[in-house]
C-alpha cells in the first residue's frame, strides 16, 4: 500500500463537537489532516526534534517522575524532592477509606507541585488530582458530563488531533493495520459493507476511500453502517448522520459509489435487521478502541460486551478488525484501578512531554479535553456511569474465543511496514507482536493492541 494513503485517521474520543457545516477552514483542515501530502506532515521528525525538547526529556527521565522544588526550606538549603506518584497513590488510599482530612492534606501537597503547564509528571498530577477531588466531593458524574457537553468546534478538535498524531503513532498504526486488512478484502468485492462500531467523526475513512478509488478495474460500492451511542437531547443521531454526509462528499470526490446507514443507540440493543445486510456483499466489522466503553459483567449480568460479540458472530463477517486500549484500570477495587490508571496515563503524558513543546496550545487542549475527561470517569465515577473500562488484549482474547471467533495470523509484510514507519517517531515507542496481536507501547508498557478475527 502507498504510505501516504493511511497517514491520518480518527479519534476515539467523545468530547462534544459541532461541525461548522459550510466552513472553508474546516474543509481545509479535513484535507490537510486526513488526506494531506507527506510534505506537509510531521515537520518534527526525529532529526528535527529541538535540542531543548530532547534535553527536557532526558532531564525528566533522569528524575524518574520526581519534581524538584527550587525554593529552599527554612531548615535546609537543599532542593526538596517531591515524588508526585507516591503522593497520588497515598491520596487515593485516603480517598478510598474516606479519610477526608488526610486526603485533602495530600491534595494540598500535590497542588503545590502539579501544573497543567509543567513537565509530564506535573501535568499528570494536575489531571489525576482533579479526578481525586471530584471523587472526594462526589461530583464525578457531573464534572464528566459537563466536560462532554462543552461545545468545541470541529476545527479545534482536528487541530488538537493533528498534534496527537504528530506526537504518537498509536492511532496511525492501528488504522494502517485495519485499513490494510479491509483493502485486501475489497480486492474482489463488488460491494464492501463496513460496519463501524464507534464511527464518531469518521476520521478513519477518507484515506481508505482514497485508496479504494484506485483499485484496478474501479472501486466497489462502499456501504458504511456508522454506529454510535445516542447523543443527549432531542437529536440523538445528529452527529453520526453528519459524519455520513461528510463521508458522502469524500466518496463523490473520489468517484466511489456510496451508501450510508446511521445507527445511534446502545450497541447491545442493536438487532441484525438494523444493519440492513444484503446477499453477496463482503462484510467487515471494525472497532477502533471503543469496546472499552461497553459495560462488563461486574456491572450487569447480561453484559453488553458479550452481547455485541454475539451480534457480530450472527453477522458472519468476512473480517472482524478489533483495536483495543490495553489496560487493567477497569477493576471494581478503587485503589487497584487508580494505580493502573496512574501507570497508563503516566506513559501517555510522558510520551507527549518527550515529543511536544510544553507551551503547545493544542497539546494543552488534548490533555484537558481527552486525557482529563477520561481520568475523571475512571477515577471519580462508578456503576453504569463509569464507561471507561479497558481490558487487556489477553482478556479480549478469551472473550473472543468464548464467542467462537478464530484469530487470523499477522501479515509479516504489514508488520515490517509498521516497524519501518515507527522509525519516524521517538525511539521509546514500540511495535511488537504476541500471538496474533499487534502491540503498541511506550518504554516497554503495552498501551494498545490490534487483531483480526473470523467466526469459527
């Protein structure tokens, strides 16, 4: 495949966004980010990383997540060293036992050294302190909902998303993986029907449509069933329908016959008839990191994760592509969950700090709108209101096999291509494989995984 076809894709995040319908800047941003020329992409390759940024990264790594307070104490002229991670865990333990006085004391100490504008550890501490404070005050659900209902322009979201793509390869690698497999399926198809669980803004599909248009003999008909959760308010399907209109414009531009079916409802309530499957079409089911939002058996007996897997099995797709967030911070025990979330977000903030300038406004926005909101949900929400519930790839392996799916082997040529593309990024990013899973991580910690399945 041509490298330039897959360079950018969609976000799996769920902040509320409004599309400026006839907006020149938005159209230009879509072209620049989703179909951009390689000359316009990633100006900050390894060789171009500034000396100051590299120095910041090395200093931060040497500190091991500790912050040095430059103000000497009255009893000593030595620099005070503050271990924010330990303070955060101690604070979480106090919150868990409802020891409010101790928890507030720890929060006060953390706030003295945390900052949304500091290094990775200080930003992480600021983010998690907000979540701990919300849990302590019992306001987690309100804060999470308020952050999600904030109206942010699609232009700003795309700009922040572009910064994320420039810093981290995770989304790009997962999309290259998925699109490669689906394009193989499309080679001999007359109609390709993609059923996308969690389509959101459809950022994954413009580069796919562009590549599909170049198929020898002409493109097949493309049908996309875009599935999303319903939005609050009187128009629950507004966003997923708007996504379809944008994709229709891309298909018209590239001469790809197109049909779109929008579904906005809880995924475990979808019936096979809602998908409008037709005889003779090649079917691919796609999900990019969004199964983490399905409730599991610790919340409800007939859990939606198994229900959705059973629905996919009934579809009998020719291909089921699954990309997951690899995490253990869905445990019902709060301190265990907090510790795992701390490890996960430590890696994400550290990756940002190693690849992006600290005064980058789009970085600040991404950390607040996406990492910050997710952390609030993981730490300060419970029961059905806690929708951030990632599992490890090994747990998904068991679920998928129990639902009678068979895993497909990884394509060695594709893995070689992914590893070569990783060379454009920071040395601490990793692409690896385990069994038939493609794994992605930072400094040895596996954060994302992708795999392909077929019904047995």
